[in-house]
C-alpha cells in the first residue's frame, strides 16, 4: 500500500500535498497568511501538476479565495471558536477532476442515510457495548493492531495509518484513538483530531474487523468520542466521509449530524479517487 502525501508547516499553516491524492490540501489556514498561502498553493500545484487545491476557509475570507478562482463545495457552521463558519473551497487545475461520474450512486447513498436519520429520530440510544467487549483509549502498545486493522480495511488511505510508527507518533499530538476489544482481539477503532484553538474536532478513521461487523460499533465509538470531547469544551464535531459508502454516512446521519456538502474526487481512499461528504454536529446543544 502506498503511503500518504507529505505534510509541511508554512508559518502558522499546515499543508498536505503529493501525487498520491494529486492535490494540495491546506489542512489548517493561518488567517494572517491567506495571500501567501494562495500564492504558495498555486505555485505548488503548477510545479507538481496537481489537479486540485482544497482549503478550509473562514467565511469572512471566502471572497478573497473566490477572486483567486476557488469555488465553495461545503460549509460547516460554528467551525471557528463556535462562531464563524468554515467554507470548504477548491480550485481545479483540471476541470475533469470536478466531474462526479457516480453522482446517482452518491445521491442514493445520501438519501438512504437521511432516511435512516429520520427513522431513528428520538430513539437513538443503542450505545451500550455487548457483553464481553470493552471500549477504551488506545495507547502506543495498540499501534500494531490498529495499523493491521486499517491495512485490511483500506486498500489506500490519504494518510499513512497502516504504519504503526505513524499511529504512535500521531498519538503524541492532538489525535486520540478509541478502540473496542474483546479480550485480546481488536474489534473496532476510530480516531479524533482535536483543534482546541478553534473548539472543533474531526472524527475519522472508523474501521471494524470483519468478524465483528453489524454490531453498531462505529456508532458506539462516535458516541463515546462525542461524550468525552463535549466535557472538554469542544463545541463542534465534523467528518469527511466517503460519499458512496452507505454504512458510514448512515452512522453520522443517524447520530444527528447535518449534511454540509460534497467534495468531488477529493481523496484517494479504498483503492481509487473518491468524492467525500461533509457532516457536522454541534456538541454544545442546538442546531448545527
């Protein structure tokens, strides 16, 4: 399996880029450096012939990016400090990349997920683990098992989560892993990347071992992460999920997340370039 693209820091901004995802992804944008980052991303995309630049932009700066050729693809309210929305914007150097060839499948998947959410309204309480299973924070000693589960789940992935060293290193930062085990067997895992400065968290990297699928473990892990992060003052959770994969969209819709938009051909995951759905939820009550 090919490893993910490189991540670099430029001033106060964090950027991932490489030919694996064939893009420049501004993962964190320092608002004081907007014009520099726009120029840098353009130069990088031109030099490496990347076909997409993807940025999470404060709503107050959307016009600057729009004037530089960016289009809005998704929006997450309350992203910055629980107040200002983030607009997920993209610039394409190849117009073919923004063409969604499986639009009908994606639309059907979204419709099915929203139907699940409507059907479960007011009755979503199945967060208890079955007997014999335990849910806990992962630690460095779990890295080998976590990487092995990711290796069997994802043929490709935008970050090198199949590398135990990467898992261990990421644990030292703002990424937490939650695991469900039955005795010595790893049944399921998920992670969350906390942005304490802006009061938000990205919940991601859900995987369940084939032997334990169908037990609702993704929803149980999601609920556990939300409960802990809410206590710590995190205001908003969001995710970027495979748009054509029904189960994970149903998990987020069923947990009360709102649909924020579609990112066309955004991520190299599970063996090909896929479009991604953005989902979001306020953790401090109220509508997101």
